[in-house]
């Protein structure tokens, strides 16, 4: 992985916004989770990965929860997994906390 060779780490942002409102019963998120699960079988230096999430609501962690099986099986250190903070009604505080990570 070139990013790991050049920077010592690789960052992945898992997209969100695939909840029930998309009318497809999480099909987009399930596809992403399945794709990530396939990646976990590769030798990709997962100990150097950082995983971020975009588009999850402050009252839900749909993308994170669907990706959790992949995260666990790839053995990415928990300190390198960055789900959206669950702070309902406090968007500014959640954004500041997430940006600090």
C-alpha cells in the first residue's frame, strides 16, 4: 500500500446515509459492508489503517454497525476506528470531537 509506505498509515472513510430513508432497506450500506468483509481476507497491513465514517446521523451509527464485523475480522486497532460521536442535539460538539480525532 503506497500510503502506508509513504505516510506510515492508510485512512479509509466509509460513507453513510444508506439508512431506511433511502427506500432500499440498507442495501447500499450492506454492499459496502460486504465489500469491506472481502478486503479483510487480504494481507493489507490493517494495523496501520484508520477508519472514519461520513454521513451517519448523530442518533444512529448505521454505517459503523454494518462495518463492525469487517473491522473486527481485519483486526484494525480500536483506537484507529473513528465512528461519529453519539451526541444527539449537539451537532457542534460532535463535529468538534470528531475533527479532533
